[in-house]
C-alpha cells in the first residue's frame, strides 16, 4: 500500500478520514481506501433494527420534562447486563427504549409512559413436555408459577430459546425470542391460582435448521414482561433434554 509522506503540519497519521484509512506496518505509516460495508442481516435482524430505530425516534419526540422523569425513575432500576452491583443502574434513555421494545413484543407498539417501576414478583418456569405440532413445529409446554402474585395475568412470559444437539451447551448469540401463550385444551394441562400452563410454538426448521436429531437439548432464558408498563424483569435460566419424536 502507498506510504504516507509526513509534512511540516502533520508528522504522522492513524485512523480513518473520509474515504481513506491510515495504518502502520513495519514502522511506516501507510494508507488505503476505507472499507465500506453494507448491513445484510437476516429478516429477523432487520426487523429488530427497524423497531430499535422507531424507539430512538420516539424518544426524540417526548418533551424534556418527560425525559427527565425517565432519568429519575431509572435511578432505582438495576441494569440487566454487567457490571452489576455497586449502585449501577440503567439510564433513562435505555429504560425508555427497553419499555418500547417490551410493548412491541406484546404486539402493542406505542410510546411508553414513565411509570415508577414496581418490583417484579417471584417467578419460576418448569418444563412439562415437548411435542410436535402441525407436522413441523415444536410445542413446548411450561408451567409458570408466581406464588406471591395476586394478578399473575398482568405478566407475559418471554423466552429466549435455543435448541442444540443433545448434551451441547447454549450459545446466547443464537437464541431466538418467543412469547409464551396460554396453553390450550389440546395441551392437556391444568393450572390454577398463581400457577398456570403456558406454551411455546417453535418452527424448528426455520429457527434452528441445524437441529435434526429427534433428541436434543432445550435452553431457555426466560423473563416477565409487565403488560401495563412494558418493563422486563431480570432473566432466569432453564436447560433440559427433550425428545421431539
């Protein structure tokens, strides 16, 4: 690549400017044309990016007083990603965007209101069974319990799912989002009070085409979404071996 010849004003360069990138090799400064890449994500990735852009645009439309309220209530919200502890918290901007994504997941896209968050109830999901539905879909039945919550129907269950070969571990980057639905009579499940059956319908061929064996491992990261605020809880983990014959 061509070498950069220092001048009186600029003795050395490193980084990119316009369409040119400067770099060093063998102790000499050189330059080349800057790489230009076009994002060609999957349809799911493009859809998620579109939602995120709409969330950012929505944040820009709310008045400064509302933004300040988001910043204030977010001071008591722990982050969902490290670092944890030490008084860390999510920013008001990110809390707003998270709530926006929560409503989109629920199929109710709109600008969220800054509501003081209430503590999420204690909850747990238990694997019940797996069966084939519609010849190609995998029907996962779970039992969701919130023993101390008087109105468990207020919360939806969002699961990040990955199917792998039997005995193989989880790769968080390959997980896919599935919103649980209330189990039907065909699921032959019962539930009452704070414990109720919910189901996931997973199109295995499109979501996890690499899984072809009848026996595989199911990995879940599951969380609650508050239907009234769009807020999401911290996630919990569940892994189990299943037979999809």
